[in-house]
C-alpha cells in the first residue's frame, strides 16, 4: 500500500506518543506500508519544525532523524505535477504527491479542506484515526 502522510501528521507523530499519528509512523517503520514523500515535503517539514511555537515540543534531533529516515527508507519524489484541487493552495503539493505516486491513501488532519475532498484521483483521503483503524494497529506504544 502506497501512503502519503500530510506534514502535520509527521509533526504530530514526533510530538505526542500514543496517538494515531505516532502509531502510523511506527507502523511505517515496521514496513506495514510504503511511505511516499517529496523534496517539497522534506523542505516543508524542516521549515515547519523550526516554528518557535513547536520548538518547545519538538527536539531538533528528532526532526533531523525523521528527515534522514524518510530520505533513506521512503520513496522520495523529486518533481511534483502542478495541481489546483484544494480550496487552500498550500494543500496542493500534498495532493500532487498523492497523484504523482498513485498513492492508495493520503492521511491528513485537515478536516476543512483535504478530508472534505474525500478522494483525489484514486487516492482515498483519510484521517489518522481512520487509517489506524484500517491498518488495525494500536496507538499503545
């Protein structure tokens, strides 16, 4: 199964253990699915992880380890197609990743824009809780 995780899901996975994003990240590390990312998302993750409001909760070393792990073990797309599918233009690169990779699932916490779409191409858009339930994984460490 090919899966795209919204940047917010990656950030949440590092901040709070025992949550659906954390369980999804652990499931990927155990090779339960193929994770798709992109050069765009890696840059976005670096930028967002440096926000002052997140520095209290997110260690630089953890953020660096996640990026390094993605580079080594995820499928990293170098180029993304241009898409204009979301009411929020900032969401379009995540949708482009899903379309370019022909992902089965895009996991996001963005209820207003991404989850409201339901699908993009053949990619289902699910919340972290829905994906955890689908994988039948536990949020317990």
